[in-house]
């Protein structure tokens, strides 16, 4: 008997980013693809300008999988290109911008809203899994 087919064997699967991005087209609407402890890994498509906001209780990690993201700060900006990562420290006001579509992986604690404490019409539903 093949041990991979026994009832005691756990099945392990990797997560394919391309496959996950194929499940949605919405912009600025993060989708959860995995959790590690209290942290969620979210994929999101971005294009255009977002709103100024901050996350008072947590840092926010941006990993660009495709494209180039600009993150504006009140005193400057940073460009984050494909294959690069940037961490916005907690409490720092920022505004992401993408001239062309960016595919992004966000890492942040469970329940964090995309608009931080600003709220408003750009706030997406939190904890949507794909």
C-alpha cells in the first residue's frame, strides 16, 4: 500500500499566486490566502491612487509580485518594484499609488482593515478568503 494514500497521511499543498490572482479582478480589495499564527497573507490588485491612512496598532508589509508600487508619505515616498518588499511602520500615514496594475502580497495581523482607522467607501470587507 502506498503510504501517501493511507488515512493517516496529511496532504500538503503549496499556494500558487498566479492561481489565486485568477479568482478575482477587483482593485484595492485584499483576499486572504493563508494564515500563520495571527498573521494573514493577502493578495491584492492595485491600480490608481488610494487614500491617506495609517495603522495605529501594526506594521504593514508590502511585497510586490508584479509591477511597481509607489508609497507616498507626508515627507517623501518610496518605490517598490517587482521582487522587492517594504514595511510601513505602525502609525505612519501613507498612501499607495500604482500607475499600472500591481499584484501585491500583504502581510498583516488578522482583522486589519485596508483603510486603517480612516474607514470610508474604500474600505473592503476584511478576512475574505480565496
